[in-house]
């Protein structure tokens, strides 16, 4: 097989995702949602997001366009103790908001119009997302989209195959100050340094598990076009440096010691911007229900797919003594 260039990656490896973006209007001809078709189902009660999202949506119907979480399937993760241990408590908690617990995803899909795939185990997302696509339900997939680039790419292919739109994001994409950067208020982004906790779990490649929050912030600011990645790893932290096609540099620091915090500095043409605090899930939830109404993702899925390639390349760099890894090494 010939070596892929960066242009090959964006044009060929991301074919399903590019088709999704290009054919948004023609391929996804789902009708606009009516007030009587705003029932949300949740897959996975192994994360605090499930209860937090439900509380916000069900207690503030006007803010969230009249949507309501009506049903949930607990599993979700079955093999990661830190997640499975929380399922009984979260199952009990979510029922206080009027949510019915189902015995299977199939049963859930008969009772809802839209899906929040919240399963903490990214390894299960491909299988669970395919079941949702087959049922013709639009969905949001919480971080991580998957636990590998290959699975992430396959999810985009299935979305195109079944003509069902989705998007996936960390809530840190909407950290205070980021939207102004994305909107171009300060001119072109010249580089970025961001930080987030980066706890590790043996079930997932390192930054797929939690450090993806930091990577999401980096790509929200920088956009697509990363060509190479190098990583320095110690027990307490990681520093991942990405070089973009136009020679801009983006850095993610993942921490495992000291106080957990999220933030960063974005270097723009007109200003150097210090990101503010993470203020919760409301902005993400507003994007989700807007997406459920319009069937149009709030940002280009190419970023999500490249995030997964970035993380895998960082793992290759880790086991290669920190040498620079071309993203094509992962893509092909």
C-alpha cells in the first residue's frame, strides 16, 4: 500500500465523514421535529453525565426546547469497576426525574425519538451506535466517540450508510471563552496550549479515557490539519505537542497530580486569550437539543475523527520514546 499524504487522509480516510458533511441537506432528509416527538432515551447509567443531563433537561423544558428524558438503559459499561459500581446509584437517581428503566436497548428505542449514548466505555459505542442507527434514531455520543480510530471511522461510515446524523463532543469544547475564539473575534488562531486532567484506565488507550477533554479543547481552537504528534510521558503528567500543516503548534498537558483543572491559552492574531472556567453542561446540552431539532451537527465531524487519530498517534509516540509520529501512521 502506498503511503498516504495528509491530503489523502482528509480526502480518502475520512470519506464517510466527508460524505456526511457534503450530503447533509440531501442525504439526511429526516423531518423537522415536532413538539410531540421530543422524547429522549439514554444508553448508559455508568456516568454522572446521565443524571446531570437528565436533571437539567427535565427541570428546564423551556431552556431545552421542550425535550424530555423519558427512558434509560443502564448498561453501559459492564467490565470497568469504576463505572459499573455507579450504575445502581445512578439508576435510582435518574428515576426521581420520571425516567423509566428499560431492560434492553431495543426496548428503549421503541419508547424514544432521540438518544444520548452515555456509556462510559468507548469500546461499546460502535455496537450500540449501530443499533441506534438501524432504528432510525438521531443521537449524540458522549466522549469518547470510540476507543480507537478504526471504530470512530466505522461509526461515521454507519452514519452515512443509514443516513442518520450524529455528533460527539466533550463539554469542554464549550469552556468559557472558547466560542469567541472559534467565531474569529481575535483573528486567526496561531497556536494553543491547553490543560486538563488525564486519568488513565487500562481499558482504553490513554487519552481516550479522560484526557480527551484537553484534546477536544485543542481542536476546538486549532481546527483540523494536525500532521504530526510527539508525547512526553511521566507518571504524573503528559505533554503532547501537535504540529499542524501550516506549522502552527498546539500543546495539550494532561495532569494526574495536584488539583484537577481545565483551561488554556490561545494565541491569536489580535490577542492572547486566557480561557475561563468550565461552567457545566448547559451549553453542550443546548447544542444537543438544537441538533435534535435541526439534524445539523454544530461543528464539522472531521475534527472528531482527527481527535481520535491524534490520540492514537500520541500513544505510538509514548512507546517510541517520544519521537514525532505522522498521523498517517494511524490513518492507514
